[in-house]
């Protein structure tokens, strides 16, 4: 990916060899082991491009944490083990990291990425193969971002379940005098994006959005101050754009559509200023999603098509797949079944090409579960409740446990599809599973879907389980 990824700021530290993984390979050659990985992937319906080079990089410690496809394959190969048992770092410590050159390192050679169409095409690892250490303490020298991005100890979001959060509430930090920013400031900015994404994956947007405006203001203050090195400036622009999208998503998911639209537009402007096609595609992707949710389906189609034009040179089939799904959602909103089905077919075809090294890091959430979930939303918009329920059920079953918010979302959508499709008892059971997750997940989107389901189920109170669901839903505390 170009300049829209979120890297670490410590490229000069040597990698730590993964000795555990080397022991697990045993007497097999790297090529033989890679072949066994590909066979294991086929056994569980995954498609990975593992080769001897990828195995060498894992054993050398250059790949600190594999992407989700590889994770599922490795856990299938070694039942009962976790990623850390296999010598990898916990995913939460590397979420959102990827290599970027800064002013202190020589530029890496740039080559045009190729589409991965089979098992011989490249090694899809989304996490930085060179930056292997947590750089949190190195950011302490940044006066503004030390206040705006990190806290020591007791800072919490409104919802106690989120616990300590690495975003300080001190909005005034953004207005204070800023020195010329350097690599450590860019690193702090990238760390903030990473932390927001991890927390949103687990808990949803509501408790995060209120705390995110100060870091965003601080990020743009850094841009105004100007970096002395071009590569540092590029990192700052990319980081600020990605942070604007992350904050926009928090607004979007918590129902603040006007705020979200503003943040996405800000990210798009940043992308256009720097010629960053990756950031532009990301901004248009989220704009399309927002337009669909805000009842502007034609705008959703046009934004998704613009995103595809920006993304086409980047060499990421999975990104093109997601953008085709965004387009499908717009066509569904227009009740254009033929247009929707064509976009869905393109999305599936791109998805089947597998992962690629050019996949942007923000897309770690996008796997088969998200594909199923977005298709379910299309069929729901078209009123095909049985088909929508089938895909929503599969999405909830496939979702990685790390993405608690998405599990709640897909299950809420399943409950709604079942209720509208004439299965009140099954809908109530699914709704109960969502209620069990609400103490951990704070998402206005999930609550809104669940409220709609409750309204649909009111006439069916006598059906099995419906009364208990309605009573429990009615007892929920109102969001502040």
C-alpha cells in the first residue's frame, strides 16, 4: 500500500528470530513446510500464498504477527496452541503497524504490486516485517502528542468497560505551540490510530468518539507546524488522514452522521493534497458506507465507484472486493437487484483471489465474515429476509472472537432478519445473544437494530422466548 498505512517508528532494531516456529517445522525444508501450509489452508477453505520465502521471514522474526487467514491456518495445523504458543506477538501489540520509510532510514525500493491470483503470488503479511518492538516509550519526547495521545494511569472513557485508554482528554493541548515535528511525533500519531482501531474492534464507537477530537486537532497542528524531512511529512499527512477516517468512523458508528461526513471529507482532502491513492480509496470507501446508512444510496454507488478507480493501481484484490461490496450496498438501497448482484459477484471474485502484500493494514477486519455480513445487509435492503438471515448467521459464526463489536452487529442483523422473515422465536434467541454482549460493546448501530427488532416482535409476545427478550430489552439503560 502507498502512504495510507500505519507503521511503527523504529525501523532500525533487529528482528527477534521465531525459534518456536523453527522447531515446529522440524526436519522439513522451508519449501516442504510451505506446501503443508497451503494444504492445511485448503482443508479449511482458506487461500494463502505461502512459499519458502514466507517461512524464512517468519522464522527470522520479520513477520511479528500473521494476518487472520494465516492465523486460522496455523491454528488448524497446531490444534490447542495460540499465536503466542507459536512464537508470534499478541495481535493487539501490532494492530495497524506496517513499514514506512522516515527521514532516518533510506528509502526502500518501490515496485508495482501484482494481483495475487493463486498460491504462487507473493506473501500476504499485513504486519510490519521490520518494526518488531513496541515504541510507546520512545514517544515521550513529543510534547503535544504525549498529552493528546497517551495518558499515564487513570484516564478512562465514559464506559467503564473500556478501561484505561491511550487518548488523553486534554483538548487544549492541540492549541499549544508546536515545535517542528519529527519521527517520534509521526510514530505517536500512528500509535493513536492503532489504539483506536483495536478498541473499536472490541468495544464499539460510542465510548471512544467523545475523546477522539483532541488527538485529531493535535495531528493537524503538527501538519501546520511542518516537518523538516519529506518522509516524516508524508507519514504525518498519511497518519492524520487515517486518524480523520478513524474518528469519522467513530462518529458514523455512533450515529453522528454529519460529524462523520466532515471527518471523511477532511481525510479525502488530505489524500488529494498528497496524491495518496490508498488514503483516497479509504476515504471514499467510508464515504460510500456513510451515504448508504444516511439514506443516500446513489451517492453511495458513486463514492464506491470513485474508491475503486483510486484503488485499482494499488494491487489489492481484497480492497477491490470490499469496495465492490460498498457499491452493492448502494445498488441495494436503490432497489436495483441486478446492479447489486453484479457488484456482489465482483466482490466475491476479487475476494477469491486471496490476500496480497499490498492489502492495506486498516483492512485486517475484512475476511469471510465481513463479506458475508455485508452481503446480508444487501439482501436485507432488498427485502429478501431468508437470504439475508442465512448470510448474517454465517457472518456471526465465522467472525474472529477479537471483533466483539462485529459479532454483536451480525447477530443483531440476524435477529432483525429473522423477525421480519416470520421467525419470532429464533429472532428472540438471537436478540438475547446480542443483549449478552452489550455490557462489552457500546455501539449505537447495534442498539438501533435491536430496537427495530423489538418493535417487529411486539405483536408476537406469546411466541417462545419473545416475551423474555422484550422485557430484557425494555430494561436496558438508556444511553447517555
